[in-house]
C-alpha cells in the first residue's frame, strides 16, 4: 500500500478509510499516542497504538526522532487538539533514534543559535519546516508571476570572467595548484595555464548576461545562486545567496519600479493564500520573540499584519535627495542618535533605511535617483549629470530588498562612465555590443531571495532562511 501524506489526511474531511503513514516521531504519550510528522505540513498526525497488543521491542523504540511506518484506519478523534487520528493495526520502527545522543532531544525548545549549529537536522523542527515550505512557495510564485507575464527564464553563467557590479567582491575559480602557481616572466600568475585559459570567478550577478537576453527576447528573468566575497558578518548578508533578476527592453525607471512592486505583492499574496498554517505558526513565534524585547523596541504590527499591509498598499516613492531631507529633519538625526552621518552624496546606512521605512512611512519605500558616485557603472546618467536612474526598495525590518535601475543605453556615455569607474572597457566589449547594435532603453532589478524569505517569515537572521548558509569562516554541511 502506498503511503498517504499527513497533509492530505489532515486537510480532508474523509473518515473511516485505511492508509499507511510514514514519518518521524515528535512525541509519545501514555504509551499510546504517537505524534508523527512527515514534513508535508506543520501539524503532526496522532497515531493511536494498542500497547497491549504491540511488541514491547517496538514500543521501547518509539522515541522522538525515530522513523516509523503505521497502517490503520483514519477515525474522527475523541481527544481534543485534533480532528482525526490513525488507529494503528500495525506499526513498524524504520529507523531507531537513540534519545541519549539525538541533538534535538531537548526538554526546552532549542534556541535558533543551537539549531544553526545543527543545521543538518534543524529542518525537522516546526519552525524550520515552516520556513522552508514558505521558501518553496515563494520560489514557485516567482516563476508563476514571470511566466504569466510572458518573461523568459534565462540561465546565466555561474562561472564568469567578469565582475558585473564592478565592486571586486568575487570568489576566484581555479584549478591551478596553489602550491605551485605558474608564473609569467614578470612574476604575475599565468592564467593561460588555468582551466579556462583565463582568470575566472563565481558570478556576483547575472545582470550583464540578462541584458543580452532582454535585448533579444524582450523580457527575461534569472533566478540563480550568486556569490559575494564581502566580509560582512551581518544578519542580512550571505556569501552565497539566490537572486531574481528581471531585465526588460523598452522599460524606463518608473515602469521598472511598478513591476517590482507588483512582483513583491504577488509573491507575498501567494504565500498568504497557500501557507496559512505555516505563517500563523511563524506569526506566533515572532510574537513570542517580541515579548522578550523592551516595550519601545517591539514592532507595532504582527507578521501577518505586515504581510497584509504590503499587499494592500502601494509603496512610497521618493528620490534619494528627498530621503536625505527627511533624515536631516528627523528626530534621531537631530538628537544625534544615528551612528552614521547623513549628508548628500554618502550612501544610506541600514539605520537610515529602517528609519524611513519603519518610523517615517511605515510601508515599503522605493528610493530613486542616487548620486552616481555610489552606484554601479551601468546605471543611466540623469540629465543633472549628478544622479543616476537607480532604485532601491526598502522593506520593513529588512532594509534594502531590491536594487535596480534603468540602464545606460548610450554607448558613448556608458564608455566614459566605465572609464571613470575603472571598469575594463576592452574586456567588456561583448557587453557594449548591445549598445553598438540596436540599443534600446531598458531596465531591470535584482531581488535578494533570502531577504524576501526573511520578510515573509518574520525571521531576523538571514542564516535561518537558507538551508545551508555560507558566511565568512563558515561553510559547514
Ligand atoms: O543591489 P545589488 O548588489 O544589485 C545587483 O546585483 C544588480 N546587478 C541587480 C540588478 O539590477 N539586476 O543586489 C541586489 C539585491 C539586494 O537588494 C539584496 O536584496 C540582495 O541582492 N543582496 C544580498 N542578499 C544576501 N546577501 C548578500 N551579501 C547580498 N548582497 C545583495
Ligand atoms: Mg544594492
């Protein structure tokens, strides 16, 4: 008999049918009630065993973490707390789990820090089960959104020879023997002997190749892993993260911003519609975490309220110059409570972004037209020649969730911007071909997938929303 997933059993009104259930024991009470979870949903199914007619050897090995298979009849439950239960007529332990050594065998609920150290097992807990089911739904919704709009899913390379952001934060890829590096006469490394015959790195962004796609297919998106060797040990940065990068021919900055808003609203609405139980559980978790904080640091809104606010209201749109004005007039600035200074020309720090979103506007904010010096070479120069057609979207509790721009489509302007910013013009000739041959106005953005999952789940550390986080000095599992 094929196994039935617990989700199917719990989310149906059917009764009095035979089935087989397989999963992992969460708890065993009174030598009679086993809570079994199979990962298909948050809730466990109660399996009722007749201990008088069950082998003692089996009963002795029903411990938290053990895997079991049970066959029986689904009946309406007499007890409180569940609608149905499985009355078992046969029960088998598939894999024992020694309670003295099982890392999740804890009396108190394990802390997130403890679970991070046991990331290979943490998906078995309620909280991580919920997070990764929500993460899956978000990924599915991303593809659904763009597919419905007729965008082409384009796979851009993971190994590349270019630095798409021009920021030099790349992991090198090489098969050279590091103990015996071939050198040229001048002493520099001879990459002609390397695997690709040149120096290569892991991609920081698929944007440049995405632009090639958009200027042929019209509208494309990428959804893949990206890598940054930036040494930032924060709750918002990973060395390996997933990014969604749409790129659209014939879009200007305003249309780009409109698409980004619609996109975020769509994927959040999708999880509200499809992951109710998981989100309610995460909402509770966040409420408990908030209770530990002093009153003045607590969030005004619950997770579900925050998600509904994002889907129901349009985002605020301001220019960088307006943002600076608001910050200069703000209480924390005047009371010198910001750690970093505010002045036109310097980048907004996380504390500034959070003030704008959480205190001032109380909703997501799209900041546009940043000074050209603090943004990448490919952004379109505005007529003032001081700012570029950039946009960052700032989300409550997260800060920057999206970075994008209208692209510089004018060959001469782009070339001189590249020279100004020390981006190798010769090596990027393939990229400049789009501007040489049939260039068009175009735009795009990148959304950091883990930052979206952080927002949707109300978690506060980015290490908790990717199954196996990679951060400075840490690449376990
Ligand atoms: O702002 P970024 O660096 O923009 C780009 O890479 C552009 N090429 C995107 C484009 O226009 N196609 O990164 C985009 C987003 C950020 O807003 C943030 O959400 C996320 O990627 N991000 C990170 N997420 C986790 N860890 C990191 N180290 C991240 N760096 C950026
Ligand atoms: Mg950015």
